[in-house]
């Protein structure tokens, strides 16, 4: 591989010299992979039951992941759960009193040529009293201190910076792999000299992969390095950032720092504490939503037909939520399972 340098010896464009610098399509695809992984894991945390056939709860969870909160309302004889825009004042404590639903793509609802642009009154009035005539309820992903005009910051936005850091670590891994391969960097005066050296390298190694040849105004130089491959350290760093990503979703993990020694039993049992709290908070928010819609539409025959048995629970088994010990079985732990 041959690169052109300026007469000063500086690289013309870092992206030309090193595809790890600047925008890189491979890294963009890697970010898409982590975003998709994050979205799927998020959408798999809760199990909804009792929904009508015309509504997909995985889509509802996906919209929650991207928007943070959604509006449940009735139009005609069907119910919808969609994003919304604030259309009335907030109560003194920040709760919305009315909202206008939008499609997932951001447009207004349409039925043929007629646009349905209406305000759904919500259960809480501005003075804090309950509105029995409300026609909509907001489903919140979780309780969150970052209030956003009556909604909350979406998990997609919060996870984005962590995913960026994850992708950056893979860039460092590739750089370290290249630098640790012990390649020769050969500076030559002109293309003729480059071709002569390239032929000599091919004759010697039967491959040009162990050297890069750069045309420069300077004399021929051979630059080598003795950089150690740090794959384990970088992978541990990647794992730590990925564990932080999982922490944000409420999924148990092995923690932010990888310990060389075995993890003791007490540490293992305490690992899932904060993640359990996050999962429970999301579950409480969804159960509150169910209670509110059942109270508001209790006498609605269409609601009874479609949502009489609606419910939500955690989708993960308790055993799957606890991280496994690193290679240690029950006998090694010294725990007696027969002790009551």
C-alpha cells in the first residue's frame, strides 16, 4: 500500500492515511449494530398480555425507547398508542393536561382525506383535580428527573453517548492490532524506488502485508515499532462500557470493572441490586398506566372488548437476571444448599 505525503512530510488527509480517523462506514455500521442491540434488549424487558390483535406491544415498547412517553387514546371504535405533542398547559407540578397525537413518523393522523388533528384531554386538570371526561392517558417509560415539556428524555437519547464510547473502543482495538503487528513503514524518494523495494519485500516475505511504503522527498528510512498487543485490556474496557449500557436498561451485568480474582458470592448477589430497581421502576410506570386506562374507560364497551385483560410483568426469569460466577460452580463456592 502506498501513500502520498506533502513535501513537509505531513499526511495530506488523515482519512486517506488511516481509515480509522474521521468518519468510517465500518464504525457507522458498528454503531447501528449496538443501537439495534440496545433497542431489542430494551423492548424485551417486559411481557405484555391482553392486547388486541390490531396492536403490537413490541412496537409500543420501541416507540417508548425512541420517544420516552406515549399517548393512549380512542378514535372511532379503536384505541391507539402513539407519540404526541403538548397542546395545553402543564399543571403546576409539570403534568400535561392535554396532548395531540401524531404518527410515529411525526405527521398528523389521517382517515382518507380527512385529517384528525385533535386535543386529547388528560385525566389531571390544571388545578390538580381529576377529569372524568378525559379521553387519553400518557404511558411513561419510567420515572425520570429530566422532564421534557410534559414528557421525559427517551432511553435512545440517553444511551447514545455510551454507544458512541463503545464504538470508539473498537477503533482503539483496531489501531492497537495494526500497531502491534510490527509492520515496517518505509519512506522512499520516488515511485521507481518504491517499486524496487516492494519487489524486494515480496521476494523476501512472499507477501507485501508486513510493510507500508510511502513516497516522500526524504531519504529512504525504515520505521519499526515494538508496541505490545493490548487486546485483553481493550476488551475489558469494551465490556465495562457495555455493562454500563446494560445498567441503563436495568439488565444485570458483571459490573464496570473486571477483577482478576474470582468474585465472591456476596458481590455476585449484590450486582443486580441497582438494575432490579430500574426494572421495577419501569414496571411500576407501566402498571400505573394500566390502572389509569382501566379506571378511565371502565364503562367503554370497546375497551372491555379489547383491553379487559391487559397486564404487564417482567419478561426475565430471576435466575437469568443474576450474573454467573466466573467459572465457579456450587461446590467451589462452599455454599450448602441443604441449609434452611
